């Protein structure tokens, strides 16, 4: 990604083999149809199994995947994005 600036990056490996990665990058132009200047991917799952994913991709905009179900996500701020993602991760971990 040309002209991108890393805002936040984190990775956590859980004792049960789960992986959580969060990457948020500031970009020069919005990822259409998003209106903000961020490109992000926040993932939680196991190798080969996606349980929670928040991302914004060209053509889809802000959305999330929870156990295979995709739904729109209303982006408010980086802080809120991380809070919402972590809340979904904790819900999933509590139900395993």
C-alpha cells in the first residue's frame, strides 16, 4: 500500500492455539465505500478457521464476520473498532 502509515498492530497467541491479530493503517484515500482514511483487518480464530474478522475492503466497506455470518459494521473510531472487536472475541471465547 503506497503512502500508508501503520497506526496500530498487535498479535496474540492463546494457549489453546487461537490467534488474534489486529492491523490498522492510515491510507491516502478512503477504501471505497468507506469514508474514513483507514484500512484495517482484525482477526480472531484458529489456523484455517476464522471466528471473528472486522475489515474493510474495496467494494464492501466496513463489515464484520462472526462465525461465518457477514454483516455491515458502523465505523466510529479506532478505539471503538478495537473495543467492539475485543467484545466479540470475548463472547466467542466464552462460548467455546
